[in-house]
């Protein structure tokens, strides 16, 4: 059985800073990478069905968007430049209340389209009507870790647990293993300890991880201190949440003790610099977390608070934000930022042995970037060019799970025009604006 051979590309494996192979080749068989190396390194007897000649291309692992709410693309640029609670209560929540199942499907399709076109090959999502999200993920060919957002106070507390149980049994491992499922307690201020204990017990029973928002705003820190006398991180530790695999979005407001807990309990953190800047939440102590050994990935958060899902831009923002906030130009250097956007995200999602770097035996989640562009010359430093100069429109070809999902900037799994028509019509219905 043949596979795909990528030939002549400059390969950035993202294993180590200097692992750059000029004119290299990557052999792919089925879902897997079977070799990564210089010209002529493909295994003897490997006969590809497809050869991708890529002399002016960079080959890299695809980006891992470690925290988003996919269908919030429908709310993109609907409400901006507002304080968080006013934004949520007056704009976002009323519109979300009108979302129907099919809206979620098309909003997620728009998200998948945008992510594939900008080189993202895997993402972590938390939202509702998750069967529709899973359908869109399965169809688009992307890899995703999905969780239904659960609110522990109010009428849907129990039904969210029941739904999640069913959702795990229906979707966990589907799409050739591309789809994984977690439980998604929304946040400590919407899920009190008694409810979290139910979530923890279900998670243990189903053997799946947790996706939660933690320590996003100062208000949350003050609120938790008032209610429980401790930080959100210590509260989660005390209820036993961190005994499970946890993906924690944001982690903006942390003290040294919190960081120590995150490192010790191997909590995966999703850092969302643009959303944190736009909502004026603060600056996450990324450099300190990395120094302490915390696994940190990068996420865009939902498109309503970003307003795009562009991981190249997110990576650049992350690096620049650490530098300016610490007044240290050495903070978060380019390779560390690139690691966060790829291997770090894979680690935070529990996919470290599957994706995030280019290595024999891992799933073939690979992007080719066209470097015959002015901003890629001269070529002093490939990694600095990717992190500080590249544009998402440079992403030329995207391979996910061994399948070519985009080639020559044409997405092969999604009808783009149909997505745009559906999204426009639905956005008009939601807002009542013609
Ligand atoms: Ni979020």
C-alpha cells in the first residue's frame, strides 16, 4: 500500500531548535509518519501514491489550537470593545440563547474552514449542541477534542452530565481516532464544588479528561477568595480535579503556589493572549509557568473575543506580550513560542504521543508553507521568519491524519461557498438585521 511522499521541503520538526532539515523528505503511510529525514531517507520499498514536490516549502507540524468555542464564529465582530460582563450579558448570551442545532453545525464548519486554511490541524472545543460540532469535525477532516460546556447551577446541571455521558459513548475515538471527548465544567464560578465532585466521578468512570476555564479574571480570583477562601487553582486541587487529566484555559492570575500546583499535577494550560488582551483580562505568567515545567499550549478562544482563529498571529502575540509585559526582550523566544503553538498544545490536550512534532510513528498532521514570499527573505533564521514574519495565507497544503485536507490553498473537504451562504443567512436570522 502506497502513501504520500513530501520531497525537497525545508523541514522544521519542532523537536529542538536546530532540527531543521534542508531539502528533506517525509514519508506518510496511512495515518502515520513513517520517516522524517534528508533526501533519500524514505524506507526502502516505500512506493508513494502521491509525491508532493515542495522545494520552496517549509514542512512543519500543524498548529494545535488548545482552547476555542468553534461556533462562536457566528458572533464574530457582533460585539466588541465592551467590558466583559456587559459583553456577555447584553450581547453574547442573548444571541447564544437563539442558536439552534444547525447553526452550531455551520458555525463550526466556518471555524474548521478558517483553521485549516491557517494551518491548524487540531483544536480543543467547549460549547453546546456538541453532536453538531462533532459532525462538522468528522466531515471537515480536522482533529479535535470536544467537550460540552457544563453549568453546575441552574436547570441544566444534571442534563449536562447525562448528555456528556452519552456524548462520550457516541463520539470518543470516532473519525479514525480524530475525535476525542472530555467533560467540560465551564468554570469554578459556574460549577460549585459539589457539582465538580459529580463531574470528577463521571470523568473517572468514563476515563476521559476535563476542560475548564480557570483564573481568567481578577473578579474570579476575588470571588473565589470571598466564597471559599482560596484561589481557583487551590480550590480545584482541594476538590480533587487535578487527579484527572485537565486542560485549563487562561490561567492568567496565578501566584507562585498556584504555578507549583499546575506543574506538580501536570495540568495542561491553554494560553489565549489575544482574548486576554481584548477583554482586558490580564497577562498570563507564561514565562514563569514554562520555567516551572508547566505544559502550556496556545489557543485563540472563541472568535467573538479575538476575532480570528489564526494561530500564527496568536503565536506572535504571545511572544510579544511576554516581552513587553516583563520588559525583557529575551522572554518567550521564537522557538519557545513555536513549541507552544504545536507540541505544547498537543501536550496540553493529552496528544503528545500522537501529534505536535514531526517524528516517525506519530500521526501525519503536517502543513506546508509557501516561502517564496517577500517576508520570507532573506533566510537568516527559519524559525524567526515563521514566528515573527509569516502570514496564515502562506499555508499552502495541510495534511491531517495522513489525508490531504487542503492543497494549493483549496480545502478539499468543505464546500466554502456553501459555508459562507449558510453563515450569512443564519447570522441575519440571529440578529434580525437584514
Ligand atoms: Ni473560553
